[in-house]
């Protein structure tokens, strides 16, 4: 078996501060109100498609001992309950309420965003967008999440081809009851 090359310049703990450290507790505390299952309805805003309504579930859970949130999202057609979209991601929590989002969607995309939590607003700036050869020709995906009074607003804008970035979907989510 071939020996893998030794990697240099990589932090010993790529997940952030050590478990039980004050720095880890501070990073996690900044996002404690965001944790849990969120549910609600949204609407499609993109001019290239007919308007549509959907039901969304977003689960944000802490990875134990890490400055890391696991993000799982599911979108269903409101009328039928049929799955229309899903996402799996990690939100890396950094000092000064900064974050890095690494997200994959089965539509053939991988997104990397950076952002900073500021007064309940998490505006994510796209850094990288990767796509499979058969995916729609997306050029930009922008994401914003805003937590206000136990309601989480999620908005996504996209640019396809040479088009300017435009609103795509927007949802208003409420914290789901325990055990939902």
C-alpha cells in the first residue's frame, strides 16, 4: 500500500478550541439561541419560475465538544408534502462571532460561505460554489438568516448564468415543539 504524504501547516485540531475550554463555551454561547429544530412556510420569489409555497424544516445541532453546528434542511411542496430540496452542512463557529458554512445539496452543488453574527443577523458571503457537470449553471448563491423574537427568517438569492443575483426563496420558521 502506498504511503500518503505527510500534511504540513494544518492545525492539530481543525474543529476549533478544545472541549471544555472557555473559548469553546464562548463560541457556542453566541449561537445557543439558534440551536434546535425550526419549521415554517416559505415562498419562491425567483422570477424565472412561477411563484410557489413550501414547508421548510431546518435543524441546527451542536456537534458535542466542537465549535461546530450540524445543519440539516428539508423543503417540501406545501400541498403534497413531496420532497423538493434538502441540504446538509456544517457551520464552523469562529472567534468574534464569525462563521464558515460548508454546505452540500443533492441538486449538485457545494457552497462555502463566510459571515459574522451581528445583532441576530447572519449574512453569509459566498466564497466558493462548486457544481457537478449536470447541475443548473448557478453562478452565485447568497444566504441570510435572521433570528428575531424566536422566529428565524431564511432568505436565499441566486444568480444563474449572466443574470444578476435575485431573491430565490424566503421562509419564516418557528422553533418546533420538543419531540417534533
